[in-house]
């Protein structure tokens, strides 16, 4: 820690000890009223006593109630209609912070200035002022951190006691809501290079709406109807704060969100054994054995029929070898010879046909056209690492049960050695590369995906080079990702701020903490905790509302415990793998009880859409767990909020849930 950072930390500690006894944020208000068929008219509101009044009479009485307590303010607006009217009310909180030195935070959707994302997604590349509907966010909060002073300001919308949403009659411009919606908006604004937080009800999305992957369209402003004599109440919590850096700001804000929203575990629909029994149907129905490489079809299949296709992706979207191991292990546990044979046949086929001359796996192909030649393939460090992870679990399981596979062990030694040679002097691994090791994408954002695999390689083969490489990778991770709170570039189809990068950082530091002792172990635990706040920030703490007729709402789907994917992909999914077990462990070793509570929410929530014979949840075949769960006004190409895209990749969803319900797998490997 440098002297400047140390002095700032001490100053913040003094501020917190003395207490922040004043609330100095300046709030300004406006209301837009719309007469059907006419453009809306916007009125600036002034404070008169406890009321907000326009410069001319309007058919609304708006009462402002500010309850200040230390560094927090509870803002309640009570609207009463003298005549039936359509309205949109907005609030601006002036921070006094200079925008160029500010970092912003909207949980699960906006980190820093989103500059890792392209201009086609919400980011400062396109605009320095944005407003979003609340259901895009894992917690309904907008926040800003001033890097110069260390001061921060956050605004959280308190969820409506009776959540609801309405189908939209139009997709842009001024739109009168066709029914009741509890959704407001949150955002920020750069006014004369000064940062302001913006919020209001009902929702607006400006300057663009994000409707599908890398697609920004015209803005929208919605208007809610309030009948004559009707009364409506909207509430926000505004808090001033201070933190040593952006990472601490996000961690503190996550804790505050958790304490205010109080997400509770659900009553799960199924036990872990029942979940696995349903998921095992995927192994039977998705199996393809007519090509030189055998696999469970796990990517680019249709939701309505789940018929296997020829697209094979070894790692993330298909997780071919991990599912082969899952099928084999489950087959042995249940005396199912069919699953045992499937698992073994998949491993045998990849051993024979799945490697390049330089020892790397072939990863992504439409196999009906043949296995690609070595010079045609591009490798990703993530997919290679995921494949080695699966094979080492398979080898350890087989060895434990008296079966050894020398040819597989030789292949894994060759690949691990190649990974070590691929590592750069600063500890990072290229994100993507050719078979000769030359870089396609030299970015280090995917580096932590290799760490756990190297640790496993060390544990299995007792080769200290692998442990040394793993530690070097976390040195890079600490300097360039965790210390900068810059988690990016781990999703295969998006190179932006994403959840999976943070989860990879959590996993990498956990693996090293499990193998070390004393101060070294304590250091890895500290890093793991820092990354965990960012990973968990992507997971919903509240239940977004759905409109009547939207399938997810009619199924009773609750979004808490599910997570947004990335800035580019604004839908929720079941990506968790080992994170649940790690944060439960972190809660024990750090005393952060919120981690354990949030893990319980995740554990009880993620089986909600498991397709069964009597409850298919919009999927054609039982056990094929859905992937692109569209919980907000965004789609991956088809159907929109409350439904799935028509094409999905259940290979990884099955693998993720299988690991969620296999809590001893990693612990038993590393012990």
C-alpha cells in the first residue's frame, strides 16, 4: 500500500468513526404529464413546505418526505391525483463530483464506465449519461464513486410492496403503460462535467434502449395512469459514503443492498437427488455417437424439440468432457450401464481424435463437416482449462476406483506443460491463441481460468512447476484485475465486463488458499473475498415483476439467486459451478455471514425452471435445463421478457447445476 492510499484509508476511518451527521445532497425534481395523443409537457418542481409544486397548476399533489439519519436519507414521494392524469416523475441528485474522475456502479450491468464493452452496448463510448429500467439490475441501485476524494453516493429504489409489470404497446418514444407497472428507472447524468444520479417512476431508458446483444435503439419514456383521488407512494434510500477505492465501494454497497433487500432462501421445488435424476435425462437424450468424436449435444439446439445437432463446443457452452464425467460417475453411483458406457466412449473418442499435434484439445466445430485441421483451429485458455479440469476429475475418480489411464495422463502432462510454456513473464495467459502458441487475443482477462487447472495438475502429478505457474498467474491477477476491480474478458462470446471473470478470480484464489498455509493462505483468502463481492454483485437480490401472460411470471419464477451474464448479455442464468461452495467456505473463514446467506438463496433458487415431465417450463424435453432466461426487456433474438430465446445451450447449464449439487467434488480432490 503506497503512502497516498494509506493516508486516504486513515482519513476514511476517521470519518466513519466521527460519523457523518449531515446530509448535504441537493435534490431536484421534475414531472412530465401526458395527455393521450399529445406530446408530454415537463414541469420543473420547486419545494414549498413539504410539497413539490410546478410554476402553473397541475392535477397532481406531490408531497416530499425526507427522513435524514446520519449519512442516509429516506426519500418518499406521495402523489395524489386531483384529476385522472398520466405522469412520469424524475429526481436528480447532484453529487458535486467531477465526472472524469468518477466511477459508476449499477449492480450486474454497469462497472466503472463500461469501457471494456463496445459502443454497441451501454458504455461511455456512446454516452456519459444513461437511464435504465430497474429490472436490468441485480439490485435496484445506482451509484457513483469519486476517485479523487474517495466519496460516494448511492440511490436505491425500495421494491414495491405489490410488484407488477405491464406489456408495452410501443417500443420507443412516449408510451402510456397499458396496465400497472411498479418498475422505475435508475441512472446517472453528466451535467457540465459534474456527475448526477438520476432516478424516477415509471421507467425511462435514455439515450438509447438496449434490446438485444449489441443492439441499441431509440429511447423510451413511459407514463403511468393515476385516477382521480388515487394516491401513489414511491420510496428511495440515498446514502453518502466513503471508501479507500472503487473495489471497497462496491463491496460496501453490496453489503448495504443485502441488508436492505434481505433476500431469503426459497422452498426448493426439488432435492439435489431429484435434480440430478432429471438432468440425467439430458445425458440419454442428447448423446451423439455417429462421428469420430462422441459428445452430448449441448449448444445451438432448439428449445422446442431439443434435438441433437452437429455443433460441438468442448468447453463452456457444451462442457463435453465434464458432462461425460458426470454421466459416468452418476452411472456408477446408480448402476446404470448405459451412462457408464456413454461416459467412457466419449473420453475414448477424444483421446483418439480430439488433440492437435502440439497437444491441445480441438474445441469448436460443426463435426458433420469433419474435424478441423490443426492450422484451422483457434484455442481459448478458458476452454483448454475447462477440459483439463474435467479430465483430471475423471482420472482421480478412476484411480480411486482402481482404474488407471496412462495414455490420458500422458496427454494431460503434455497439455499442462504447453500451458506453462504459453504463460507470459508477467504471469498472464493469452485469451485466445493458435496451435503454435501465437496470439490471437493477448488479453489477460481469462488468466484465472487457468489457475485452478494448474493447481489440480500439481495436486495430481506432484509437479511443482504447475504450482509455480498457478501462483504466478494469481500475482498477475492481483496486480491487474483484483486490485483494479477490473473483471473482464472471460465469456467466450463477449469481451467485456462479465460475471464469469469475477467467478474465475474467486475460484483461482480459493484453489491456492486450499493448498497453502499461514500468511500466504491468508493473502489468498483476502483476494478471494475481494473478488467474491464482485462475483456476487451480478446475482439478483430481488424478484423482478412480470406482466400477465409472460411465461416466467405465470410459472412463479423468482429472480433472486439468479445472475446477469455480462454487459453485452443482459439476461439471467444458472452459471454458478463451484461459486456456491466457495462463498460458503469464505463465510466460515472470514466471518462474512452475508456470503453464506446469499449462497443459500442461490442454492434454493436455481432449480426453479428444471423441466420435468409434468412441468416442462417451456422446454421440449425433461432435464434440458434452460439457458437464456429473459427477465427484462431484452432478448437474444427471439421472444423477449418472460420467455427464452428459441435456441439454447443446455450443455453448460447441466454441468453448472451438477456442480452446485456436488459440494464435495473439489474439496475431495484437493484435500
